[in-house]
């Protein structure tokens, strides 16, 4: 009689992969702790790494400053845009 395959939820798979990636522990060790076959966990980790090839690189201090400047500029431009919309609506009402 063939052995029945265990089914794992997407959340369980994601958490298992996260344990391997974030902790830096070997796949075999994490699989042993979770009670699953290390080949199965290895497949999940490989699939995740193929889907997410390179982790985001941290920003350099210069890039952080530039991002902050751009965020400030976007905030200012949005406020100016809102003001201009209100002014245009006001003049449209008072000067038909």
C-alpha cells in the first residue's frame, strides 16, 4: 500500500523557509526540528530563492539622504497641489 503524502499549509512552508533564511541554520537542522524531510524543506527554500533572487541591498547614507529629500519634496508638492485645487475651485465659483 502506497504511503500517503503529508500536506503542509502555505503558512507553514513560508515560516519554515523564513526560519532557514533568517536564522542561517542548516536546512537539515531546521527540518529535523520541524519533523519534516530535509529534501522537502530544501525544495521550498530553493523555490523561494528562485522567486526572490537577491535580497534588497541596504541604502547607503547618501541614498538615505536623497530619499529623505525626495519624500520631503513629494510632500510639499502634494500640499501645493491641494492648495491649487482649492484655489481653482474657489475662483470657478466666484468668477463664472
